């Protein structure tokens, strides 16, 4: 493969939309570790529990998975749109 093809492949982000609402449900991408390893790290961010706030759909639950394991979960309690 060429360097250009590898760079394009490494910088790809996939966005999965909810089939009913068309809101983002998951964003998936890979990052290169800074340890010198050539094996990329798979990252997925899941968005759910959307609520309408001043006309804007806001995800109230956000989960980040690293190599398939839950690393971070954010539960939003309230939002303010300005």
C-alpha cells in the first residue's frame, strides 16, 4: 500500500446514525499509540438518551470504549443552550 492510502485509512472516522431519529449513535475511529507500536487503538463513542433542549437534541449519556472495553461513561444531569 502507498503512504497516501495508509494515511487515509488511518484517518477514517465512521459515524453511525440511529435508524429512527437519524441522530449520531456511535462514532468510531482508530488512533496510533505513542509507544511505537504499529497496532492502532480502536475508539468508539456511543451517544444515547437524547433530550430536546431549546430545540436542540442533546445526548444525556455518552460512553467511550477503547479496544472494546468501556473506559468512560458520562451522564449529563442538565444542559443550558445559550
